């Protein structure tokens, strides 16, 4: 099964288009197929200025998509949130320059849900 994470990637719309174009033109057939599968699996939301891609419960380590995202974002304004299965496993990466609005696209919210019924006294 492997360790799983939830991941959000925030890019400017024009950078997302460039990202998709580079994925589609990936010369290695096997890598391109894996990258396209990741894009198909993402929940993608596009606003006026930004695109947010969210992956739920994915293996986010040592694979073609992680390496591709790391290369792509090394010189591109972006935000990445990665929330692992373990409660203390949270990673945040950003390089937004002066584009502070990008921070408003994704926020992390954790909460506890309480079900009172099993706690009722008999």
C-alpha cells in the first residue's frame, strides 16, 4: 500500500497551462503516462488568477510526478501543501515573490469530530 498524503499545488493560471503542456510533451512515454494519470486524478479548481490542483490519498514520494513538480516549481511561483497520514507530517513549500494573494487559495484546517452516541451510559 505505501504511505499516503493529501497534496495541494497552487500555480498562476498561465503557469498551470505551461505545467500541463510540459507534462504532455514529456519525452519518456512511461513518465508521461504516470504524469497524465496524476493530473487526471487531481481535483483542479481554476479561478481568475490561480489554479489549485489537489490530490487526495496519493503516494507523494520518489515518483515521476513528485520529481516533475519539484523541477517545475524550482523557478516558478507556487505553493505546495502536503499533509501526510501521520498527525505531525505536514510540509509547506512556497515561492511566491510579491504575489501574496496566492496564499489565500488554500488553507489547512484540521478538526476533531465527536460522536456522542457511543459514549452514552447504558
